[in-house]
C-alpha cells in the first residue's frame, strides 16, 4: 500500500495491541509512534491535537486520521488486502458486533480492574478489596456471555477468527498474569478459545514489552 500507516500509542495498551494484531493479520507494514498515556503523554498538546480525549490508539493513513479502536480496526480490515476479519454473513457479523460492544462497555473496565489490582494498583487508585471482587465477578459474567455467543464454534463469532477475538485476547493477557486468572478463566468453554487465541501468530508477534 503506497500510503504510510502510522499508529500512535504504546504497546502495553490492549487497544493498541488489537490494532497491531489486525495489522499483523493483514501482513501490513506500519510505524508505531510511542504515546505513553500511563505517563500522561496522552494529555500533552501534541497528542490532544490527534485525539481530543487523550486516548490511544490513533491511526494516520494517507491524510486520514481515525480515532477509536473499533473504527480503526474496521477501516484497516476494509482497506488492507488479505482475509477479512469481519464475517461475510449477517448472523456472525452481528455476533462479532455484540461481542465487541460487550468487551468495550463491560469487559475492559472489569478485566483491567482485576489486572490493575495486582499489577499497577497505584495507578488504579489503590487496592479496594470490595471493588476487586466485583470486578472478578463482572469479568466472569462478561466471559460467560462471550462463550454463549461462541456456542459450538471455535471462535467467538464463527468458524474463523474475527475482530471480536482480537479485541478480547489482549485484555485476557493481563488477567492471565494475575493470581485471579484461575478464578476468572474457570468457565466451561473458555480454555478452548484462549488456547486458540494464544496460538495466533498475530498474538505472539504483538507481545507487549513490560520491562
């Protein structure tokens, strides 16, 4: 593709990793410009000019700037060659959209809350045991609903991996680093999906550098 793809963000971000997984699935070259929102860089004027809410990722491509992971992922899926990560039939496409919405609205806050309790409590406002237990239960509820969507298929929205799988896997990575992984992941059908997700080359190629 003649126009340069530039992603602004940092590789520890689950949403940045989702975009990078899409790019890896498509075999696309791109530049990653570091913006560490955990260190406050997202609210510097330079980045606020890219994203008015100081979030990552941001994509620049051929004079077009796109914010928000769902929009970026769908755009990249449409413009880059290779197998589509969006189902071609309405039923599975709806399953994918439902899963992505669940992850965005309920999964990310709860599951990152579980991870933050163990991995970076100071940045999450300290250790609140009651809130932590609520996050564990909400995380289990989220995964339960996603497994229901998956049904008998190997992937969340059908027989092939989709954007839904690429949204969830980076978040599960952080939960998997905690002592609560066994509790959160101990759900019928989850292990089969998680084994598949961790085996993806795009997952392996985008492993964050945690120092």
